[in-house]
C-alpha cells in the first residue's frame, strides 16, 4: 500500500511540474500592446513601444502621447469623444510624429471603448504610405487622463 501511495504521489508531482506553463512564447504571433498607458507597435513588429505620458482633450477631441523629452509622439484627432469606432479619414486622423517625416495614416480606425471617471481607453490601428520606414501602427491606450 505504501508503494502505491509513493508511485501515485510521484506521478502527480511529475505531471504537475512538467506541464506547459502559461507564458510559453509563440514567436509567430504579433504582440498586443497591453497595460495602462499608451502603447504601440510598428509595421506588425514584435517590439511594443510605450509613451512616457498621454492625455485626451475633450475640448479638442485629441489624444496626445509624448516621449520622455516631452516631444509629441502621437496625435490622434477624432470627431467625437464617446465610446465608438472612429474611421480614419476626413474627420479622424492618426499622426505618428516619432519618425521623420511624420507618418499619417490614410486608413484604419480608433476605437474608444470607455470614457468615464476622467479616464479614456481604447485601441487604434492605421496604415498608410511609408514615411520614415513606417507603413502601419497598432496600439492601445488604457486609462489615459481626460483633460478639458
């Protein structure tokens, strides 16, 4: 009986500690920028970039993300401030000023998922003609401070 117990305990121990972990890396998948703040990837790449600060102005309907030197990295202009999908075009724009010349998306969308309690969150993606080596940007903005 003691031997059966030891074998069973050994089997359970082996299965428990040799299982695949949740953080196995699938290097073929493009990472989704996540977490509080303003994050993005370029050209479908695997590097997730993070802005040092970001704010969303309800007066100008503009989200501004800045780098550590306080220079604007992204400017996203919308025709609204409520949760909705805003299609990039005549009244909605994504400008990536982190490259020279600036990348201006000519297609894509910005989705505001929440705008409540002085915080705004959502996603964006834009494509366009290569500028500074960039042809597309994808990202998230989570719990960004809303200012007047």
